[in-house]
C-alpha cells in the first residue's frame, strides 16, 4: 500500500491535486484547473489517486466532487516516521563518536 501512495504522489500534477484537496472538497474542474494538460491526462492522474486510496469521488448528476482521503496517506506517514527514528538514532551515534574523539584530543 505504501508503494501505491508513493507512486501516486510521485508526479507533480498528482501532488498538486492532493494539495488542493487538502483545503477541502472540490469539483474535478476546480481541483485540476491550471495544470496545462488535457482532460484525458487529468482523468488518468485522478484514476491513479483514486486507485491508491488518496481521493474519493462522488458523482451527482454531471458534477464530480472530489475529496482527499487523508487516511490513504497514513501508511506513507508511518513509513516516514519509522525512517526518521532510524536516522535520528544514527545521528545520535555519530554525535557520540565525534564527542569521544574531541574529548581524546
């Protein structure tokens, strides 16, 4: 699931859509306005986001309303938190080694 999330937000247009939807639900037109690509391209980007569980679509007549599903980002956020913890431990270990060397000088 994390790989789906990372793949989904790997493209700048999809990240832009996620950022816009983080401010609240929007129609497809509003959420995707100004990216300078064709409607079929936008459709493919939205399918990737929906497939990764990051965006939900509600259709009312001809209006397609999109909303961000932040729980879809949870797996990626947890992965980042785990990586951050690992790196912090590594930096602490390096700091201790450097402090020992300075004390020996």
